[in-house]
C-alpha cells in the first residue's frame, strides 16, 4: 500500500515553484525525483510544500505535538466532539477544529456503516 506521503509526492500534489532561480541564477524548473531531494531544497525547507509532505512524524498519545507533526484523535477526544469514538465521514466537518494551528496536522480512523475501520483521514495546515 502506498503511503499518503508517497502518493502526494508521486502525483506532484504539492506546491513547487518552477519559476524560481537556484543559487547561480539558473531556472530550477525540474521537480526533485525523491523526497530526500525535495527536502534538500532551501525554499522547501523554509516555505514547505503546503501538503502532507510537510508532516514528518505522528506523535504518540500523551506526547506534545510540534511543528511538522500529526497527532491522532484519541477515543475520548472523538467522543467529546461527536458523541462516539467510532468516527465516520459524517464526522469530518465536526472534527476539523482539532487542527487549530499552522504546521500541525491531525489524523483519525474513519469507520464504515458496520463500524469497521475504513480509512485514515489526515487534515491540518502547512504553509501560509
């Protein structure tokens, strides 16, 4: 299974400015071919990609989230927001306020109508 990060990278579904110039004044048009190369770019390091590629790690329950991290929604938190700890797509809009600052994201397991885990939903803000 392809990770959300790899899928976004492969589909070029992130911010990349093809018109900027490199250190010697030449156009830096080509996109990097690996995520490592992408993060070597100084503009990306400063401005980010405005995508999930800006998130570097998922924090553990109880750990303080920081810049570039994703925090999973805990069952008690889901229950407080929605009245259930089995989130579905119907709960997405209600959960959005939990990602309340820049360079930080959230994730939650969404369930189908039978209560089975169906997908992982990521949301939040990176960039401006």
